[in-house]
């Protein structure tokens, strides 16, 4: 039996609710932190290999690329922590309704943007 369901393949017309965006961002920042950890392990290994390696890592971290990676890592960590706290609170039975869930998602995203800007200013 063939189901007659509408199919919408134009992804530009789909609007996700804030709670879905928050959940997706939580997953994306977890993956981003994994890749950031690879960079941190590499930088740590190079910096411990010799004094020239340490100077190389210091020079790179003081440059544009190093600061960009640092700000991105801090941003991913900040969102992942905020989103994780939101998920823990939801696991305790709060913010599970549609309205409060969307409001908490908007609050987490807004706080993340503010903290990312503040962290970027502090790291730059």
C-alpha cells in the first residue's frame, strides 16, 4: 500500500523551533570539541618536544589562526556546557513543555552569544 504523504524536499522552507536548534547545536559543539581536542593534543606534544617546539606553539597561538582556534574552542565549550545544563534540568522534569522548552533554548543561545563575544574580546 502506497502512502500518500506530502513531501517537502526544499530544506530552505523548513523552520526548526528553537529547541531543535539548541539540541542540534549541542551535538555539533560536542563534535567540534573532539576536533579541538586533537589540536590541543598536537600543540601539547609539539610544545613538550623541545624549546623550539614550545616557541613554535606560542608563536602560532599568538597569531590569527591560534586565536581563531582558541575562540572557537571556548565558544564550543561554552555552548556545550550551557546546553548540557539545560538538558540536565529538562531531565529533572522542568522546561519540558513546548513554550518553556523554546524559551530555555532561546535563553541558552542568547547567553552563549554574549559569552562568546566576551570570551573573544578577552582572548584577542
